[in-house]
C-alpha cells in the first residue's frame, strides 16, 4: 500500500505455463529489470550502481503481456505493454494508454536473451518506452522515446563472482545529453559459508556534457541462520557538472545532493526471510 499510493504496485498478474514457457498478463517487470540477474552480484541494496538510473531497479509496466521460456541454460523473455503506467514515477510514468488520435501513446516493449552456465553467464536486453500526453520526464508525445540497450556478463572464480555491464540509453525527454552511457562492475567474495563481502562501482556519463556521476558501494553480510542475516552497507556518489544523483536507491538517505556535489550513506540492519 506504500507503493505509489496503490495496491500491488510492484507486480500483479495471472497466466499459464508449461514446457513451452509461460504467458502472463498484468503489471509485471520488464526485461530491463530481469536481465541483470547474475551479472549484478550485489542485487537489491540501499546503495548500488543502479542509483544512477533508478528505473532499472523498478522497471515494471501495467497492461502488459509477457512471454518467457528457458532451455539448455538460455533464458528468453519479451514484454509488450498497451499502457505502461497510470500512476506516479519511476521516470517517464503517468502514462495510462492510447488516446483517440494516438494509438502508440504510452506503449512499451522489451526483450531479453540470457545464458547461464556453470562458469558464469552473458545477457543482453533492449527496451523502448513511448511517451504520451501528460507523461512525466518530458515524454509528452508518442513520437518521443526513452530506450535502453544493455550488455552484461559474470564469471565465477573459486569463492568469488565478478560481474559487470554496460547500458546505452537514448532519452528524447532530455533537451541536452540525450545519449548516456552507464557502466558497472561488481565483485562478491565468500570468506566463509556465512560471511560474504561485495564491492561495486558504477558510472553514468551524458554525451556532449560535463554531467557525470560515479558511485561506489560496499556490503558485508553474515548469516546467522538459513533465514536470518545481519549486514552493514555504505556508499558514496561523486557528481560533476549539473548531475545530482543521490547515493541511495531508497528514501533512507533523504534529499538529493546539490548539482555537482557528492553524498554518502551508511546503513546497518538485519533481514529475516519468512
């Protein structure tokens, strides 16, 4: 109920599945979210490289059809939305669907191909978001698009996993710096079966501008049992030019920093899986 003022803001769907794959309908994650499984070894955390592009951590759409199938280590998925979001942000939201004179308004489609083997894995995805009347983030027409192409990989070496990737974004909603590049790299290491450490770095740079953000995040976790762990995590963001990215992907840190200024955060906690 605390998600954009409505129930089931993350996912709510129904569908069928079998040996041929799964076909589901409703509000669901796009492939821009699912593609990072494996390569983003830190995963969900208060401080991550994904803070430089908040959409990636919450890429989900209303009114969607999703097909997904797995075979011999490969994972293929595709989504199509007839009206991607009728509520508040993430970026480019508040776009309920087609209008009487604009059949493409608020559409969204994405596709993903991923391979996971015993040594590691590779993945790639593409998503295009269409604008519409009243949509947020400057996407006020279906002629305006926000697109992301991703390439990711991870490698397992002993008790360590190394992952990283690249995101090319072209956003018509920006007047300057329409093209931006995001890169990230992560390393996780299990010191013992209960103690793990993760360090991650990421950068966002806009073409033809001085706007750049760099993020460093760390996390130390200790398993008290199969269901309960304690952890400490922290992060820092360096902003340049007019960039004002916050270090946190949550509301824990508070307000965004001023343009060109940095920000730090630290958090300790306990997590129990029911």
